[in-house]
């Protein structure tokens, strides 16, 4: 009886069979009457790595629609981003709030 070694292609085909779906969540910023546009844009650029143009569009959604999606992530990362927003807002004296919503 011969023994057969596993090759990279055997392992790769086994991994292909596992079609894992990781649930994603939107990180949402909520409108308030006190946080400045400039601060929201800064948060979007620094925490969510948005371009200035993207950040401005999201900020206008927050202002006009009451909320705007800052990004979409797995739950743990989304929760971390929410915490970063709250920390930055608290440090700067703004009441900006963020939360997560299922996609």
C-alpha cells in the first residue's frame, strides 16, 4: 500500500468547498444639531479612510437624511469603528453618534 502526500492543489480544492459567508454590517453616522460638517468629514477621512469627496457626500446624507453609511464591515470591525467615532467625538466635544445596522 502506498501513502500519498497532500499537495497544495489538494488543500486548495478543499478550501474552495468551504464557502464561508461572513455577515456584514453598515456603520452609520447619525445627524445632530451640534457636530460640524468639518468634524464629520474629518472622522470619515481619518477613521473610514474616505476621500474628501466621498466624505462630503456621506456628510450631506447625514445632514439631509438623518443618517449616512460610513462603511460596511464584519461585526467586530464595525463595532471598533463605532467606538473610534465616539472616542473622537468625546475628545472634540461633539455629540456625534454612530451605530451598526445589518446590511
